[in-house]
C-alpha cells in the first residue's frame, strides 16, 4: 500500500505519492522461484491460461520421473567411483630421509670395526677416550670399563688418555684442536667421509712436543734398523730389509730381535700390523719368524726357546705370541700392542 509525502516548495506544500518497495527476498527463495518459472516454461512448455495448472501437474510428473532416474544414475556412478578409489591399494609410505638412514648405518659399521680393532690391538695399560656410544661398543668387545674415558659434558677433552677414538661426535666437539692440540697422529681408520672413525694417539704434552719426539724416534729406528739388517744372525727378505732401513719397524721389535740374535738365528718372514688407514710412518708392530732348516723336533725346541725368552721380558717389552703351523713349517708371530711408545731407543720414553 502506498503513502504520500509532503514536499515543501516555493509556492506551497503539495503531496507526492510514494510507492513502497517490498523487502528483498532471501537468495534461496529467489533462485527457487527462477528455476520453477524456467522449468514450467522451457521444460514443461505450459502456456499461461486457465487450464495451465492441470497441464503443468501432468508434465511435472513426467519430468519428475526423468529427474529421479537421472539423479539415481548419477548417484550410482558416484558411489561406483568412490568404491573404485577405496579398493585401490594404499601407496606404500616413503622412507623418512634415506640419506640420514644410510649415514647412521655407515657410522654404526665404522664404530663396530673400530671397536673390534681396538679390543684386539690396543694395550690394556692405555686409557681410551671415546664418546658414550663408542665406549659402549668397546665394552661389548670386552674392553675394561676402567680403561675408558667417556667424553661428555663434564670431560671436554681427551687429556689423560693414551688413545682418543675420533668419531663424528668427537670431531664436531673438538674441531681443529683434535689434530693441532690433542692427537696429531692417526694409527687406524675405519670407514670414509663423515662416518669415518679415527684411532688417534693422544699427545700428553701437546702436538708439537709429540711430533718432535716422534721425529727423533724415527731417526733412532732407522739407525737401529740398518744395524740389524747387517746382523749375520738375522735373515731377511728384501722387503723386510727395506722396512728396517726406513725405520718402519717398532722400536720394541728392534730391541727384541737384537737380543734374540745373540742366542739363536732369526729367520724373518715379514713385518706387519700397521693399522688400516694408518698415517705414513706408523711403526709396524709385529714380526713373523720361521724355524726353517730345522727338523720337527728341533723346530719345536727352537720355538720353545724363543717363547721362554719373550715371556721373561718386563711389561714394556712383553709381546703377545702365536704359533702358526706345525713341525718344520711352524712359525711364531710376535706382536706388540698399540700405540708404539716413542723414546725407547733414545732414553726419552715416559
């Protein structure tokens, strides 16, 4: 229903009718009405006259059946598609960072190899500094817990040890000081890259003092080796002669062979036992000697005499021994533990 508004003008006031605008319908109602009108005129094609209502109902019923059929078909297709998706095999989960997994595995392999070598080669009189994981691996190999110095938050350096096992954690913690201050020489290495484990000799008085003593010890080993190479009671192959002359043989072996040669002939088969990946110049700590040109009984007597001598030595010169083979083919392996102590030949040993 309309209303009037009085407007004041120069010549007076006059009434002007105003048409009221109905309130806006909600959008869902507008859309539904539009669709109904379109469906009536375009789909059902119902004309606008008095009998149109009945015709609209008939055509709407027919159209409704079509819509129901189409809707049912659409629903069935959608359900089938979802069922197909649900029946697909689930994708296998991708591994979380395969690079990190390989790195951890490689570090574990290097750590195990280092633990086995240290347990077999390093003297029990030497304190070994290591990170907690490495110390645990050494204990599993039978290394005495009392000979292990765990590097953690309290102990920040390997001073006081004879060997430091440089794992990734230790190298990251000590940085350049590991080589320049604490442990300049690598006597064994296991693995490569970041997963590598290094077995290093700790320099009690600093790297500079250790390297100076090591250089002096090398010169003394060269001099003693050349003398042994000319000893008529020591029989050597060409390779062993070169190793002696170059100072590559541990000073404890040089002292042992020189003393033995006063009593029995020595037939050297080979020198050996440098650690894997050891730095150049790392002394060879083992020698294998043979009872050649001796009958079975005499060979056994010869090896027994050598063993008795070795077992009578004081701790610093007491080696581990193993008899290889039997009879005239028997050989004796003499091996000293790591690390090689410098200064034995110069009188400067600690």
